């Protein structure tokens, strides 16, 4: 399996972020081809030392990194990426990697 | 469920990191109480724009954030945290959050 981890830094208006994220962005991202599972953080995103700089973390699961690249290159993926500017006002960090259980 | 995401920045000696991580750190972390699943990145950790600053990402699954806090406060958790200085020479970012499927 592989993970697309999308880490949203705290936005200017968290309530507006949440409204747009769940009403608009999640449906867009769910349309990307090859998506197997989609999880989001629930409640605060912390660190061992206290609060983090992040408001929300999304974990999107695909079969492998090639599938993530294909998803992002698809029309649906481009629409989801283009939508980021509509709500991700704090900035966003994205990581892509294959995974294996240990 | 909840996630403990451990993001290791590229260390000074990646081969030494990998050797210590899999031979010593994984067995220590696996002993933490409440651990349900343990995944690591396989191959490079990328971003949509190219390589990331990270060498390895670990995804440790527990029932909830309270279980993660209990795991980190346990003797086994303290041993795993104390071991970080033995190999995580590039630094480490840690995030803790509950998750839900969307």
C-alpha cells in the first residue's frame, strides 16, 4: 500500500476551513481514481510536547506510489489540488510514500 | 483509531540509520502497550514537487490518543523515545491524532 499524507497548517479561519473541507474537498478527493481508504484526523493534532502547527491531517491510501501519481495527474486529482487554494490558507505539506508493515 | 506519525528527517548516515532502526528501534517500539499496527515507508518519501526532507516515516496505530499517551508514558515507550538519540541524527517530527474514515 501507499500513503498520500496531507498536512494542513492552522488556517486563518478554522471553521470556514472545516466547512469547505468536508462539504467540497472531501467529495473531490474521493473521486480520484484508485483511492482505497480516506482517513482524517479527529480533534486536535498534537505532538509529545503539546499542540502542533497542524489543524488537520488527511491520510489517503492507494495501492502504490504509481497509483498516487496517476491519481494526482487525473482530471479529478487536478480538481482536488486546484481546490486547495479555496480553503488551505495556512499552507499544506504533502508526503507520498509506499508502506509496509513491520 | 489513532496515529502516532514519526517523521525522520534525512540522517547523516542513512545506512547506519536503517541498520539501527530495523534491528533495535522497531523491536523497542513494538513492545509499547496498545500498539495495533506498525507501518513504515518503503523507498523514498516524496512530495508532489520532488524529494522530501524525510528519510523514513513510521505510522504506529493505537486505539485512541489516550492509548498513545499511555504507551509513551510506559517504560517501553520511554525506552523507545530514549533510543531516538542513537540514530535519528537528522531530527524527528512527531504528530499524534485520533482518526476517522470519511
